């Protein structure tokens, strides 16, 4: 998908994107960042070709996201600034944000997840002719049962799913970390039933979640519905329910899967050092510290679990500075 840039730096953004496509494997992350940044510059109605630190910081302040996400976005823009400088265009290099992250992943309780599933299942009763109403319950069960990212689930095709062995092959993954994800027997059974729906042809090897024209669903389609469910259940405030907002959201299902998996392993007598490396690989994380962040969630609900985690990770993972 080509982006049509509109700001005063549209030509330079397009040229930089061409360079990124040739040199960066995960160039889609750059594409999202540059599209957001171009929209911001366009809204500012800038007429002079230059890039100042205050403009970049103002753009970055508009994101209510994890500090690591901000650092990632800023690293993209810093590289663009260097590119502008090689063209003789004045460009600043703002400093990377410092300080310890205050991000605490939200984890749903068992009761909250039960209510979410019930509302998702009832959605088909209110919209019986909608394909989305049939897809949503299945999607949520895959996210909860496998800990997938939303984008990974929406990119899955039937050729990625082994319904005999109960294994999903995640091919379109963050950081290009492809992996095998085993499913439970019950989830595999439900997925077989889903496969039998009339809108899947017998020889269809297309997407599990798709529009009528065969194209993939966008993240926002399910994110918006899920936010409405959270608002109706009182888990989320309607005024703060927006796409990619912090707090309880669709990505929180992945957080929930991670902590519940740890609790299950701990109950079976497996140590933290046994569990976390396996869990980190299963989730497709680049390192154990990413998994550790997922486990630091809702202390008031999982007091005992956090005591165990804290005992194991003391002096193992350094604090951010």
C-alpha cells in the first residue's frame, strides 16, 4: 500500500520511505509512523521545508502510548531528520525520552473475560447477517487461547492452521519472529466448527477473518466493537474508549493470557526460570524483559503471583534509567 503524503515535506517523506523499503525488513512500522507524522505536519499548515525539535515533540506528545512505543516512533523520525540533513534541509535531532516507564499492562479478571465472551456470543443474535458477528467470538477465543497479537490473528490463513495437530503457524509476526503456536484441544474443536461456516468454501485457503471481497479485516473493525463491549460492561469509560488507547483494550487479552499461563505453570510446580523462557518464545518476544513487563500487571488482583515473580526477578532484570 502506497501512502500519499500531503505535508510540505511530502516529497522528502516519499523518498525516505522508498529508501526504508529497500533497507528495513519491518518497514511497515516506519510507514505507520511517517503517515502519522505527515498528517500532523499537514494539520499544522507548515509552509517552510524544515523540521524543528519542538514540532517533533508536539507530535509525540499526542500519543497516549507506552514510553517504549514513543521511543520507537521517535527513532524513525530521527532517521528521517538525518535524511533531511543530507538534502540540505534544516532538521533537528530531538533527544530520546528518558525515565522509567509507568506503564502497567491491564489484565482482565476471569469474571471480566466470562462477561466479554458472553456479550461477544450474543452479538450474533443482534446482527445475524453480519460476518463480523460470527468472526468476533472466534477471534476473541484465539487471542485468549493463544496470546496472539491482533494483527497476527487477522493475517492468518487456513493454510497456517493445522486442525489435525492443533497448531497455528504465525507467519506475519512482529520483528519477523515466525513461530509455531499449539492450541488446546477445545480451541481446536471450536475452530473446526468455525471452519464449517457457510461463508468458507470447501477448498478455501484464504483468511480466517475477512471482508466479503476477501480482503483482510482492519484492526479498527474489531477494536471498535470490543471497546463498545468494555463500555457496556463498565470496564472502560466511554469517553476514553478510542483506538490504541492505554488501559483495558483488545491487546489486554494478550496480557491476560501471559499472566494466566504463568499462574497455571506455577500451580503445576514449574519455576519461574522454567516458565518464562518458554513463554517468551511462545509469545514471539525478542527477549525476556518484554515478557517480564507483561507479568507486572494489576498487583491488587494477583498479589501472590507478583510476590513469586518479584522473588524470582530480583536483581535479574535491571530497572530502566
